[in-house]
C-alpha cells in the first residue's frame, strides 16, 4: 500500500513539474504583440485550439501567458518596436478578419535589443492603488481584452474576450472618437516601463484622472475653450515627463516629435530618463503600520521599483530620508528576529521619539534592499522626525507627511 502511495505522489510531482515547465515556456517575454483574442488562465486548451485553427487556415499565430494579467493571449506577430507593431495591427484590421486586433504590451527589458545583459528583472504585480488617491473623473478604456474570459462551454471562437465595436475612421478626428496609446519607454536600455499618467485640464489646472501607461484609452473631454490637455507621466525611478495635446484638434499635434498617428490610433510617447545626482523622489506608495517601522504588504510594488533602480544602476548611491507626521514620544514597533518586512507578526514594541521612528522606517527599507543583494555601503540614512511636514499635522492630507524620500548621491 505504501509503495502504491509513493508511486501516486511521484506521479503528482512529475505532473506538477511538467505543468510548471510548460507554463514558464509559454510566458510572454517583454515586447509588443499583435493580439486577436484572450482567454482566462483556466482555458489554455482553447487558446491552443484557436492557434491550431488559425494555422490550418493559413494564418501564422502563437499564444502565450501574461502572468501580470493572468490571461492567455493569441497573437499573430511579436515586435520589439511599438511603431512597427501598430503598423502591423492597422494593416491586420484593414484586411477584415481581425477588425478588433490590438497591441498587448509586456513591460520589461526587450532582450533582442540588449547589447549587454540586462540586470535581473524584479517581478512585481500590478501597481496597487495609493490610499490617498483622489476619485476623479475616469477615462474610458478603449479595449476590454483584459477582463477574465467567460467560462461557458462553447467553441474557441466564442471564447474570445474581445468585445470591441468596429474600428471607424471618423471624418473629423478628435480625442473623443479616437483611441490613444500612452507609450512609456526607456530608450537608453530598451525597457518598457510600468507607470501612471495624470490627465490634467490645462486651462483650469485641474487633475481629471490618472490612467495606466502602455494601455489603450479614450481621454476625457476638458470642455474648456482651448481644449488643451496636459499629460504628466509618473513612474518611480524616472524623472517626470510632461506632454501636451489638444482634445478637439489632435491631428495638429502629430507634427510634434512625441506624438504619432498610427492608423486610427494616436500614440503619445514618453521617453523616460532615470534620476540624476541631486534628484529626490518620494516613495508615496510605501505605507507603514501605525507607530511601526514595518511596511504594509501593498508597499511591495514601489519598493521593488526602487530595487530595480539600484540593480540597473550599480554606481548609484542613495540617501533615504525618513519623515513622520508630528513630533512626539511614544511607542515604536520594529521587526523581530524573523525579519518580516510586511507583517506585525513577531514584531517588537519599544518606545522612542518621532525622529527614532523616522530613522527606523528609513532603515527597514535599507534592510529590505540589503536582503535582495544591494550593498549596504550604497545607502545612507537621514531621520527628520516631524521637522519637514508637507501638510499641517491636523489636515486631511496629514498622512502624506509619513513618508520616505530617496535622494540620489552618486550616479
């Protein structure tokens, strides 16, 4: 009986190993894919069948898994250039069979364009929403490919997640009837960058919404006399980039070097540049438990962006500035011997000043980076306590005073 159980466990292990190896081999690498359908993670068999159906009809196609979206994508062609992928997408739509084809962007280093081996890629989940993010007017997504595929037992063609209306070239093109693609890219090392873009009503200096980069969308109408929109790209580890575009007359802006018209898509390019010596950036999406130098789990995305910055630039030396909301003396909770960066389990409670708390918060970020292989001598600490608040400690925005800033000392 024990021998049968042993064989059974071995069979499970081999099956699991085979499945994991296969899944990894199908992971989409960074770049641009002209996609024609998407399937839920449980429907790989349908993605595979659809690819076979397309090949039998004389259409070259492949499929792969995007772990960030947890979807399988069936694609016609892979590109290392956004411009070339959009040209191919436009031509594909015009041929009629795939009028809803779109470009799926996988962030990261594009290996085919690397002249030297890139640093290790830090795997992160999708960016968490900040606790203090304002609920503004939202942009309208132009694609719905990233929703989970339905589980109905139908044929592969019916399982497609593309429910887009036919692509129409309007007689008068405005941003109200034209899809926009926001391309976030670091051309210096051929890296597709994850980040957000603020959409601002230029005339009223009013933030309308915040949207994801490397996505299709329809921008909101400022309903102002000028119709001018300001787009500010924010990606931690990179300097902010600001671009302008006119809502009613976007075609006039296509003469600008950062705006391209690709078929029926307007592409706004954000060429991102890493921080330089003297730059100071705030880790606004790194959050701490109350009275604690322990981070909340949702801090991991921005923390790993900082890690990627340090891995990519081995000459960087930084200073971490810790700040609190107000100056007081009270309890200070720190990590226990288990070094649990994101949980209060096993933590220690002591007491100290606001300056002590701010020092410990900067220190825990340093410890996290050391645990990931960053040399300790590349980082310095500075504790400010509550001496440099951004807002009054009793204001609705007082929580933003609790922060850690990153200063670039050497590059």
